C-alpha cells in the first residue's frame, strides 16, 4: 500500500510539470497577447494608443521576451520563492487575487454539493425502488430538468424574475445594506433570498448524473442474492435498503470526489459571471481571455494539482472502502 | 450745464469702477464675507478636529455656477463599478490643471488659476491657486508638479517609452521648471498650440495627481531602502509593475485605492476598495471650489460604489435605482425600452445626450494591402463611391436603429463649427445604377455568376472585419451590406471577430477592410487626434508619416513605409502645422483645409449619425444639465461639474 | 441436488413468454428491445428524438421562412395568434399589426389590427431551397399563402426575423454538431481504451497517465485557445466542424476509461481466449469480438454524450468562443437572447431554449432506457 502511494506521488511530479508547460502554451495560443487585449479595451473606451506606448506596456510586463523565457521566469519564481507573480490586469500578486475569492467559492461549492446530495439521494432511491412507476418518471423528469436547461439562460431569467416580481436587489449574495453589516437574522435571511438562485441552478445540473448513477447501482445491488435472502428472512424493506445496498451503491460517489476538489476551487464560472458572484471561476475565465499569463498559469497549475491530488485521494479512499481492489 | 454733465460722468465712472472688477474679471471673483460648509464638517471644526473653512479654502476658490439652483448639503450619490479602473467612467471627478467648460467650447481654469502663453506657443506658464490644499491639509505647490514630472512621467521604469504624447513635441519632451511655489512653466522645443486642450483630456489629470510629500516614499530614487522593503513585503520583483499596483497613475486602479494618499477630487476614499463589493468615498474637506453663494462644494456627502461586473447585472441594478447616473455601456439605445418600462419603479428620468461620435459604423479600407492589385482597387475612389451608392442606408437605420439617426458619410458632426457638408453628405444616395456605373469604371469584367473580376482575372473578394463584442449590431448591418454589394457584383465576406482576437486579425492579408465607430468630432475635438480624418487603415502611409512628420499611430502591424499620394502628404503636413498654430482662428483655417482634402479624397464609407442617446438619472439628483455630452477628449460628462449636483431629499 | 434458482422475473414455461420466439430463444437485440419497451419515458424520449432529427434534417420544409429573412418594420414583433376558423370554415389566418415607432420608449409598438388578415396554409410556396442539398423545391409545411406576408408564430427578433423558423434551422446545426464530436470521441475512446484494457501492462499505464493528464487540463482554456487559433477566412460551416473536433478532443477520455474497465472484465472470458488462440490479430479481437458484446452499453453512453455536446455548444457560444452570428444554432439564438432587453421586452426570443430542453431531455431518457436495457441478462 505504501509502495502504491509513493509510486503515485512520484507520477504526480512529471504530470504536474507537464501540465504547467502545456497550460502556459495553451494560454498563449490565441493570437496576440495581454497588451493587445488591454489596448483593445481602451480603444473601445475612446482612447488612442500609439505603437510606442504599446511597446512600453510590453516592456513593463515582460511580454517582449520570447515565451520560454517568460515560462522559466514564472516557474523559477514559483519553485524557488513560492511566489506566483503579478497579474497584468489587476497589478497585484496572484495569490492575493485568488485567496480573496476562495472563501466564497468554497462556500458556494459546499452548499451546492449539499443541495445535490439532499435532492439526488432520495430521488435515486425512489427511482430504483419504484422502477417504471409514474412516480419514478415524475421525479426523474424533475431531476433531469436542471441538466437540460442552459444554466446561463436560467440564471439571467431568475435574476430578472427576482428583480421584477420579488423586488430584490440583484447581483452578489447580499443586498447593498447588508454587505458590510454584522451578522444577524435579517442578514442570514437576506443571504438565503439571494442564495436560492445559484443553488438551484448549480444544484439541479448536478443532480441528474448522481441520480442516474445511484439508481443504476442500487438496481444492480437489489438484484443480488443477499437481498433476496434478507427479504425472505423478513427484514423490513427500508432497513434492508439502507443497511447494505445503499452503502455499496454509494461507492461511485467516493470515486467522484476528485471532481469535487476541482469544483470547489474553480466553481461554476458561467453562472457566477451572470449572477455577479465574486468567485474564482470568472477570475480564471477573464484571465484566460486576456492572456494574463501568470494569473491564468498559476490558476491552472493550482487546479491541475488539485485534480491530481484528488484522483489519488479518491483512489486511495476507494481502495480502503472496497477490499477487493486492495487485493488486486 | 457743464457741471451737470460732469456730475453724470463722475457718477457713471464711479459705478463703472465698482462694477468693473466683477464683470471684467468674471466668475472667479465672487466676493464672500464668509463661507458656508456642510454640517458634518462644521461639527468637526467645532470639535477642533478640522481647521475652519477659511483656512481650508484657497485665497481665491474656484467659483462654479450650478446648472439649475444652489443646492442643499447631504445625501448620497450611487455608482456602479465594474471591477476595473475606478476612474475610467469619466464621471468620477475631473480635477485637471485646466478643464473644459460644460459646453465644451472653451478651456477654463481649474487647479491653475490663470496662465500665460508665449506668442509662439512654446512656453506655457501656469499660476496655481494660493492656499489650495490637498485632502490632508498640505499645500498644493509647484513642487508636486515637479515631482510628477521628474519621478513619474519621465521615470523609465514606470513609462519605458517616455512621457505621454501630450508632453512631447517634435520628439522632444517638455522642460518643466518651477518658477516659484505657485508658478510652473512648461517649455517645448516647438510650438504646441493644442496643449491646453490636451491637458483638459483625461490623461492630463496626471499632472495634478501626485502629492510629493506623501508619494516620495514610493520613489525608488528618493527612498531606495523603504521601497525595497515594501516590494519585498508585496512579493514583487519589478519596480514598474509594483509601483503601478501600489501607487498608480491615471488609468490604474490603484490611484484611489490608498486612503492615505492625498487627492484633489471632491470625494476621497476611506478604505482600500479593491476586492470589495461596496464602498464609499466621502467629501473632501479641503475641496477648493465654492458655488456663487459662497457654499463650499460638493453638496453631496458621499458616493457609494457597488460592484457590478456583468453588464446585465449592472442594468438590473440601474433599473433598481442603484445608480444615480447611468454608466455609458448601460444606457444604450438598445436598452431604452427596458428603462422606459421601469421608470416608475426605478424612480429615474431620461436625460438626453449628444455623443461626440459622428459615425455609427465607419468602414476603413486597407489601402496598403500587401497584394498590389487589391491595394490599387481599394485606393481607387470610384470603387468606394460605387460601394457607397449601393447601400440603402435608410432601411438599415429603420431596421437596426429603429429609425434613429440620419444617413451620414463622414466628417465632424453638424453641431461642430468644423462641419463640412460635402464630406458628410456626398454619395449617400441609394442608387444601384449609379453604383454599377462607378464600379464598372474599376472592375468592369464579371464572371458567370455576375461577380466582378480583378484585372488579373480572379474573382474580386472583399472581406470586412468587425469586432462583434464591441458593437454586436455591426454584424447585422454588415449582413445588409453583403446583400447590397452582392447585388452589384462585389463578392463580400464578413469576418466577425471576438474582442480577444480582432486586433491581431486586422493584419492578416485576407482582411480588406474593418469597421469602427467614428469618434471625437464635436466642437474642436477633431484637432486633438491626428488621425480622425486621414486614412485609418493605411499602415504603410502611417509609418511614412511617423518617420517624416513624427506623427504617432497605433496598430501598425509591422508595416514598412509607403509614400502617400500628394493630397495625403499635404494633410500630414497640415496636421503638423495645426499642432504648431497658436490662435484658434489659425487652427480652424488649417483644419478646414485638411478636411476639404478628406472630402475630395473620400477615404471612408459611413452609415449614419449616432442619435437617440441618453443617460438615466435618479429623480433625486438635481443640477444635471441637459443635454449631456459624451466623448473622450471632452471626457463626458465630467465637465458638467459633478460637484454641483445635489440630492433633493424629498424626492429620494 | 437443489433445483437451479431462476431469476424472479423469468416465466416458468416457454409458452408464457413471448408468443413468437420464446424468451429463452430470443436474440440479444430482441431482449434489449423488450426490456427497453417497459421504460415508458425512454420510449417517449426515443419518439421525440426521432421527431427532432426529422425536423432538423428537413429544416427548410418545416420552417416558414429562411432564417435571414428580415423585415424592417417588424423588429421585435410579438407572436401572432393563429386563428384556425373563420366563419365556421377551416381557414387559418393571422392578424396583421399596426406598427408605430415610439422614440421615447425606444421601440416599435405593435397593436393587433383585426381588419388585416393574412391567410395561412399548409404546403405553401416559400423561398426555394434544396432538399438535402439535392432536389430543388419551394414547398413549406406551413406558412403564409402570400410568401411576403408576415407570420410570426413565435414572434420576431431584433431584425424582424421569424423566431419559429430560426429555431428550426438552429436545430439542424445543434443536433448534428453533437454527432460528429461524439463520433470522434467514440472512435478514439474505443481505440485507446481498448488498447489500454487489452494489452495492460505499460501500455495501459501510459494511456492511463495520458488520460489523467488530459482530464487535468481545464477544458475552457483549451477551448478558448483552440477556438481563437482558427484562421481568418474559413467559412462558418467549416468553423463549426472545427469546433466539434475541438469539443471531442477532451471528450474521449471518459469513454476510454469505461471501455478499459469493460475490457479488463472481458479479457478473462472464454470467447476472447478462443479468438486469440485462433490467431486473430489484437485489433480484430477488439473490434470483431469484444466490442459487440458491450456495444449496447456503448450506444447508451453515446446517446448520453450527445446532449452534453448540445449544452456545451450553447456554453461555448455564451463564452463567445463558439458559434456566433450570423450562423444559426440554438447556442447562437440563446446568446442573442441572453440580455435583459430580450427577457423583459421580448421573452419569445427564449423559445430556442425550449428546443434545447426538449432535445436534451429526450436524448437523456432515451439513453437511460438504452442503458437499462443494455444488459438484458441481468
């Protein structure tokens, strides 16, 4: 076991290095660079930027260097000094930018995950136990609606509805008067009144796959001989359900935990953009579009590191939970 | 008899003498026995935490006449901020050395009380206001301007390519000298007739943004150890990016992020705002302006900013009344219907606006196309005339712009004294026969499908690039253009490009033309940009102009110089003469000659004059003049004196 | 000896099973069909999917207008009610509008004009088109009798183009864009997953690490980077194919892992050993013997991947790196509706969203049913 862990850890290193190189390359793939974006933005505001000034900007950000030089400068900063560089767009250290948004991102991801599990598990169980019934069809339909609707559209529609018909202040998680106020019941209620939109949108799109997996696995388990045995022994139906099949059916949840890690940090970028949520997703998207090299590169490095760690972690967890794997 | 006449004359003279100072010297000399201030400030004075008003205002405060009436103190002004540059919306505050008047036809004193210009326009001497103080109570003196010049503008680590173009003439930067504490001289090696107007543009604010007594600690030259320590604490390795992120000049979001940094603006920060979703700027107790009734400005207590990164969210917030004066990209003609439906709930009103833009969609040909055959066709005036006559502009205006705006070719707006009728109204007629006639002169041969052929026998293709994020309706409009032009045998292709890539696409050899808006054409703004009415997409010619006349351009895509035809050469020459002209009349005469050449040469094909523009203003905000002007060189609506706005508490 | 235990749902005698062939003797595909039939929702999904693809294939026939047929005077016109009967007879028609530009409200105001009637018919003549690019005709299923009359069943957009027609044309692009991408994913997934599972050892290791590597690269930067690298003068249709290729670049990894898992399980089966002993090349063993045994499973997975592609196309359009105007796809139509102006004053522009929802749900239920039915021996 220890050998297995060490081997996987060693594999991680070249993987992460490889990802950092590929990401840096991919970020710079679109034609032009950050200064082009910046100048374009200013031109839209009405400014005229001369060619000399553009060169000046490039010099300041080190963008007049060839790409490998830029990469090595960044990587050596990361590895030797643990610093991820400055963002061109925000002119601040990358860590500061990401750190500022992590709290909200974690909060949203965790509440969304809780919502998904709370909704998906009962529906999955019901669907497996009452297969092909009308109830099965109805709850499956509901569970899948979220998957089918484009999230950005629903987000904007819900935002508009909450503005027009509930008279709510839109954007972000709090109304203006509660943003800086200390915690209270009203502030909590205000939070809920804003939280329902992202939770429903992000939650419903995630429920479908979980329902499907849970149902399939549960169906498999329910046909096994031990269930029939238990039933003939006279165990009540629900006890029979929870004691063994459900636990086995939850195995895949464990293996999907690695996605949870990534989701925790990157959040759902598209929905966050529409809803004006200051999470890490929009920051990453923006960094990618403007080719903010260090911010985007560091972000992707962080994400891929988390993915790789997450995969390792969930594999280990799976091995621990399911002895059959350990003995392979 | 004689005695009586003498008496009358004497009285008249006496009256004249008493009235003269007020009338001859203008606004700045309203005589105040005592000043009034906001109640909150008066409390602080009474508590001893703030010096009395007479000590806070300069000896001659700037007197500003409100648009409607003398205002009341109090209230809050709400703003939306998109997470980027706080001072980008040119409605934040406008405290340059000099500024435009609200009508945009005259440069008036601001931080500078008065100035002299040498006869040859090489030397500008500015007199600062005695007793004018920064927001922390320290005096604003010539030292602050010198600090800016020596440690910021000419600092190569911050500006690697040297000072901003406004301060450079004939390739040489200005010489800035302190004459005394209240007098600064800018001396140029050649006449710089447009300097005052340029100083009134947004970048001109740099001059008065740097308080030496506070910012010298961030100068590497003056405080090397301190700076090294601060940089290490922030994890920065390069001075330039760190300074931009920590101190910042105009255009950087750091410029108002430090509450300890002294400012001259009417409202000042109380905390670092970066990363916050909501924050306030409060009244600057040392603000140097008063209204004509001796009240210290501003009337409004605070400006509250909310973060709205997405334009649709910003729109919803504006509909909700969370924005006292709408932002530029939000109150667009497209959104007017939404604003109209929510007038009651939002408690706001429409205020008409005039744009400084003269063209909704202006097509520029790639005159120096690398393919010589293509370049010759594009440079042929009959080709452009033919294309222009083939367009049914009115249908496009009716469909895309809901009937707003008239067909308009090119040139300064009709409201501008520089308006040229020929340039603006030529070739606008929708006449397919006329179009074919002109096109037959250039591309007479057609292939089996009716498309015109180039002189070398290949089918002529015309590819137009458009930035579809900037103005999505351009793609719709270009589809109309495509239909109209295909009817006269021109095989047209539209290439919509996203914001991220359109600039680099321009230089691809397949692109023959691109579209943009036409800007800076109200009042005398056309003087200030060397390229509004000369070919925008003639990269080779622009490089030539840069090499021979020192004229600066953006986006040259690595082209090499191509000698321009004689009329264009004359235009480059004229523009250089313009920058050296001293009086307004001279400038106008030169520019009119330049514009007439543009009319004769017909460089760009236009569509329509922008119309139907508006702002949305909350009903409790008063002293907002109508119409408001939008623009860049006239940083609209900044010049309308935000410090005189006030909140009518009863209408909130 | 104890009697063999029969599965609970197996009929006791052959006669009690299906009358024609008998349950025990039925082929694998027959069994799959019978099991699938039980899942009502999946059947419904299947029917709807077939309907949508028919419409997509013959979009010109079903749509009253060409997608770019503009009408200057009817920008943002609301949907017209289709009246079916006039004076007791079946004579469908729609009413016209009195149109006025309201400059203060920044829009055109539409008032139904009961005196103006535009007759509507079935199999009317419209603008000409080619069926499947081959046969030229101009018959359309439903439309105004006079092709220049306005008939906005679902309203008009900002240029006076018919939303109903554009939604139908949009289906053509959105429903097929998934197929090419999924096809590519399928090919690479089976090929690499199969090789990985079949050979095991270091080949498996390398491919697994590659998969892990690719899955760790966040998809959005890759999409943005690749989409922006598409050259300038490529016509929109080719751009669309390139986009699907881009989408499939990362899509094959999931399928590969599933295939690999299946292969590990199947490798030990007797029929595979027999094929190898028989001298079949590895590729032949993979594609001729192993794949068919879990083909049904693959079909299910593929069916479930298509809606993912459809949604991904809409997301890419939203981000601005997918299809954009003037191409007509559901993603583009939704992106055009993605603003408050549309939602609050012209909500009919959201109808393509309904198309997306219906298509994705139908495909999902169909896929679920297929997967449930895929392993009939369980």
